């Protein structure tokens, strides 16, 4: 057998000993090897390399044809210097006061803070004591109470219970916690949309469950094809997979589309018929760009609205279908990714199962307190009449307007490029354009390099422009074998939208010329 | 089959439908059912109930014979109102400034902050941009650089590399990440000390690996019995378990003891001989109460010191043995549990395996930024000459002195109780006394109630005094079958140590009388 690696990048393992390392790729958890996560992968590492070259002023020396990296691969709104969305002032005022309560004792300093920020900080501290202490494993009581109130208001008064709400490290942390309980073995199937945010496929790989793909229809604004979903369940079950759950991302990631009420009702009816636990990833619920045509409908509300049906069979759905809804502070207009805050709400879950989820939350101790503070601010923003309200309203509106106008401007630019099509910007922080009709020479070059055409295209884009996107195959949406068309995802967060559009357009046209 | 549960504590599932819930205790991940975590279990829930009664002023009505709960079950130093260790001022100043950088722009406000706090906040912000942005998946570069410098200074100059350092959500988050890569299947064995912090047994249960216990010797200050450890490896391997790793907690949790240099050397030699990856939980490295007699030796330093041996076989150990060291901001004198900050350092790990660990860190996006800020402050405190230094030094000294004197006072009090023995308070935040010679009637009452004697004792303690401790069996240290003696863990964090000692002593004596 080979001795331990001698790479100098190893954590100090440069010895020439005959000792055989215990941990090698053929001895560790094989499911880890299967995990793929394209949002931070080879492309993103290459972008980091370029950023490093730029930072050291060596762009010319190294022949880089751009002077900045545009990280359009990850929804990280406050990333500097290229995205740089400003934090909401009220959020950070409350956070600072909870960190250093003595600021509230000093009259001069306190006068720099609006009254409602001081009150909110005090209210949180009255409950948690200190942001340096563990909270209750489910999360601080005051935060869960505010979430409950938020959900009830959002969902037209349908009851929510703070005891069924769990604070998490972003939505990702919650998904991992729930999946770890939900999956009992490799025969268990979880339905994931194609295209999908790769957290889901990665988590299923890690827990060695069977992903059961269902397809979103590009021709219909990426709607869920419920009949296709039903066929996918039946087929997987006939192959011995115990399909038990279904992930829905709404608004969509990477698609940026928002599901219609009818589509959601269809999914819920199917979940009831097929006995599927619904996992609703609703982290983009505040990123809605066509509020009239495509408003956000929470799964919880649509589920509980079945209780109003005149048909008893339909009414039963409201209390039958098991639902976990995820939300996060990382997206929306707050974009506070770094705090790692989020929550999930359990609905119609067996209490004995819930006790197990609670136990696992206890082992994890608690979510970060500043993440919890963020969730409190997300679900209970300043309201009209509060001292902070005018500034808060203006900041939120400005961020929203910026996201919406960027989204539309980028969408229009994509749609005007030869061979590129792109659906309307409905929601979330992404666009997912389709590229068709690349010249044959381009396809051959990709083949020669052993790269899928979408990955090849994204590498060409990065190397020519400094723009980092993610190929569709990273979301499970493979290039079309027959036509050669493919997809990629871009965030709509680039501060310099015009610059993005200009760089991208020039790149795409030149690429068509170069490989013609 | 039974219908879904009708408990009113379920998340809304009170319907009378014949629908069979997908998730039931017999369908979910069976390994989750096996997870035990006594630090937050039945006792702690009972303590919460009592706290609720007290908070509503109903102590008399409900017949509670105490007026406050003393949460001695969990190392949560800043928990209010009963522990209430104050945060370090410098930490919170830097944290507040990173949250609200505009505080630094206002001259009047800035004058309230020491220069070095402003500088540190600015240094961190220069690197991360915003504490609301995701950092690099391993953690912010500036923080990893400071950790590297801290480790090198602590370990007598042995090289550390920031690329092998990963920021985590407390040490717990890191343990989970590493275990998920390390464990390939149910035949894999991981050695855990008995007694142990139950995070380890819980994680092994969840990942369905085989715990291989090794025993700490109560008669020898809870030292590791290296020969016994060797026998445990051999025996487990002869039974088909692939023993591949060993967890060591130093200073010990729950034991509060600190390992000697010779003991650590012996463990490392054994790890080399038996091919074991060492997982060194060193979160209490700053909680050392006998710095001369029992100083802290890091596993990394002791491992790398083998390179100085004149014996080539011993020298090889330094680069052969795979080591992961964990540290945290939750303990020490900072006690900042709520931030969820920590890190691990990889040493001698195969680079391809490390790439997998890095990938999994990417899926988790990053550790909370305020946790990372905490780690920065932990590893790079103010130094002599800095404006903050005098206050920082005084605060640290006061907390340290308080912990040490509480620890000694409590230890002496335990040692003076009839039938109770307790080792010296060497380190960590705990004492782990042994109780012997309870009256037969007490043992019988426990048996009648179906409780282990240590759990019975802790319930009696809680119900009589409001003090919440954790029975030894929660740490895998079972009561002695023959003698009936048993252990329990208490933190040394109770603000009112005299009150604790008084309540406890009275309880224990009365218990002996009552059941005599």
C-alpha cells in the first residue's frame, strides 16, 4: 500500500515514514465522497485565485483581462467589495446594543440610538440575559413568540405555536437537523426538484438516502409538474424506494420563479395522496418581484386553508399532511448570511417524533444568539409610528427596488443576447438563463477538455470577464443532450449591474465569433 | 395500525382522520432514537418547570421548598440570573463595533471606546467586509491567521498553518463535522473515555458507529489508563470493530482533571502503535487551577515534541499520528457560549481527506461571524501596553480567581460530607464527586421508582434544593453495582457558592437521616 501522501499542502504530513494514515479517501465515510456542492467548487476556487492576483496588483503581469471579480455564484448580498449591500440600520443598532448593553446606560451614547432600538435590545436581553449565554435549545422564548406572531399574520390568522418553532443556523442548519431525523436508511427516498439548490442533494448524499428527482417545467415558468411528480413517486416506489418526503423551494433557487396557488394546492393534494412529508424551503419569501401576478403563498397557509373546504376529504388534508417550513435571515432584504440565523416550523408532526427533533436540537445546544436576534428583527420589523420606521422603510424599499430593477435589467439583457433565453424575474435572488446554439467548435472544445458544456462556458466566462456563475449541472439541470443547450445561474446582486451586463454581453458575442 | 397521535402537544395534529403519519418513531432514523444527552434531559426539563413556577410567584402554592433554581447541569457561565458571569468588556466592545461600524465614525461615541478595540474591529472588518456576509468556508483569513499565531506561541514555536484551521459553531459543531467524515460505517470504532461528555456518545449513536470505552482512573486523578486503553483496542478489534480513533478530553469533562505530560505521551505512543486518529477536546485549556502541579499540555505540542527525540522511531511519531484539536470560546474565562464559536486544527491529515473536510465545511457555508469574532478575541487578547489591557487583565484575573476559589470551596465542602469524596479541582468548570454508603432504604426507593441511584439522588437534590446536577450515568459512568456508590457532575459556576454549599450540605445530611 502507498504511504501517506507527501503533498506539501497536507497538514504537515511530509514525512517519509512507512506509517499508513488511518484516514484516506478509501477509508473515510464513502458518502462524503459522493457529496457535490457546486456553489463553492472548482469555479469558485478559480475565482478566489484571480481575486488574489488582483489584490496583489498582478493582473497585468498574469494577463488577466479584467480588473475585478464579480461573485455572482453565491447569494451573499453583503459580500464586499463587489456586492456590498448595506445592512439595515435598525438591525445593527439592536445587535450592537445587545452586544454591549452598557451603551444604553450612557445618556450621550444612548441618544444616538432610536428609542425602539433600545427597547427591542432590552426586550431581548430581558429574555436571554446575555447574548453570550446558551439559550433554550429551541431558541429564545421571545424570538419564538415573535415568529409565531409573524406566521399567524402572514397566514391569515391560522394558528402557530411557539413550541413547534426551532431556531437554526440559517435554513441549512435546519435542513440538516430535520433530514437527520427523517431518513432511516438508504432505501428512503426524498423528492428534490430539478433544478435544485445543491444543499439538498449534498445532504441526501451524506445521509445516504435516495434522491427522487421531479422536474420543474422551464416552459411554464418552472412550475412543478404535479402529474410528473406523481409518476416519479410511483416509479421510485415500484423500484423499492420508500419515498417519504418532498422538498419544494419557493420562490425557486436557482430558477427565481414563484409558484402559483393552484400549483401549491396540487402539490399538497399529491403529498396527501402519496403520503409525503413536505419540506418547504421558503427562504426567499420576501424576494417577490411581481407581487400582483406572482405573490408568495406559504405552504402552511395553503395547507391550513384546506380546512375551509366544503369537502370533508379535502378538509382532512389540513391536519394530515406533515409539513416543515424553513426560513432564514440570509436572504430577503436583510441578507444577513454571516449571522447564521433561521428557523423551521413543524406542522402536523407526530409528537413523539417531535420529541426526537427536540432532543437532537439539545445536542446541538442552541443556534447562535446573534442569528436569533436577526430572526427576531426579521419577523418583527419596526412598524409605523416607531422612531426607526421611516429610515427602516426607506432602506428596505431601496434594497427591494435595487434588487428588482437589477433583476429586470439583467433579465432583459440576457433575453436580448443571441441564443440566450431567460424567464421573467419573479422572485429570489437569481436568474437561470438558458443558452442554445453555441457553435459546434465550442462544444468540441468542451468535449476535448472533458468539461460539460455549461461548466466550460462558465470557465470561459470567468477567465474572460471575472464573472463567476454556476453551471446548471451544479443544480442537477444537465445540458440538453440533443440540442446542446444548457443553463447557468447568476445572482442578481452585482453592485455594478451595467458593468455586469456589458462584460457579459461582450463575452457572449465574442465567444460566438471566436468559435464560429 | 394506529392513527396519528392525538396529543394536544403535537404540532397541530389533533384530527381524527385515519391518515397514517409518515414520520413515526418506528419509521424515522433509528439511530436518533438511540441518542442520549443527559446534560439537557429529564432533570433539566424538571428544573425548567420549577423555574417557571418560581417565575410566576407560585412557589408556595406549589410547595417548592426553595426560592431559586441553581443550574449546575450545564457549563453556561453567562446564564442569568443564577450564574451571571459578566462578559469581558473588550470582547463586547469589539463585537458592538463590528455590528455597527458607524459607531466608529462618530467622534463622541468613538471616544467611549478604547483605541485598540476600534483598531481590532476595523482590522476584522477590513478582512470580512461585514459580519453579515458569509466568510470563507474555513473561516475569515484574519481569524485563522491569529489562531495560527496563538497555537505557535502556545506550542513552543511548532509550526501551525492557517489552511489547516477551520472555524466552527463551538467545538460541538467541529466534532460533528469531523466525525461525519471519519466514520465510514457501523463497524467503525471510536474510543471514548468513561466518564465522557455525552456529545461524543450522542454523535457516535447518530452516525451509527461503535463506541469503544476506555476508563479513566478515579484513584489516580482520572488519568488515562494507557494499558487498559491498549487492551480495549485489541479486544474491540478481535471482535471485528475497526477501531480508528480516540477521543480525549483534557482538561476533563466531567472529571475536571488535567492530564500529565507523561500520560499524554503514553496516549500518543499508543495511537501510533495502534493507528488511532486522536481527537483532542481541549476546550478547557484556559481553565487550569493548579498551573504548577497540573499545567495544560496541548496534544499538538506533545506530539510535535516527539520530533526532538534522539530515537528515530519516536521522531517518526511527530509526523505520523493524525490529530484533530478542538477549541472553543464557550468556556475559558470568556464563557461566550451563545456566540457559537470554536475551531479545530488538523495535523498530519492526508490532504485528500482534508479536501473532503473542506468540501463539507463549504456545504455548511461558514461559522457564525460573531462566533468567529469571538475566536479572534480569544486567541489574540489585548497585550501589555494596549489601552484595554489593564481592564482586560483585571477582568480575566477576577473571573479566573472566582472560578478557582469556587471550585476549591465546593470541592472542600463535598469532601467534608459523610460518604462523599471528590478529587482536587484541577481544571475545567466541573467537579465530579463520588457518593458512597447511601442507606439501603434510599437504594430501595430508587429501585422502586425504576431510577438508577445517581439519577434518583439528582432528582431528590433538585426537588429539595432547586440545584440541578447531572448523574454520572449521563456521562457513561455507571453506579458501582457492588458498593452502590455513584457519581454526579456539578458545574462550579453558581454565583452564590456559599448558598450552593449550604443547600447541598443540608440536603445530603437530611437525606442520610431521612432514609436511615
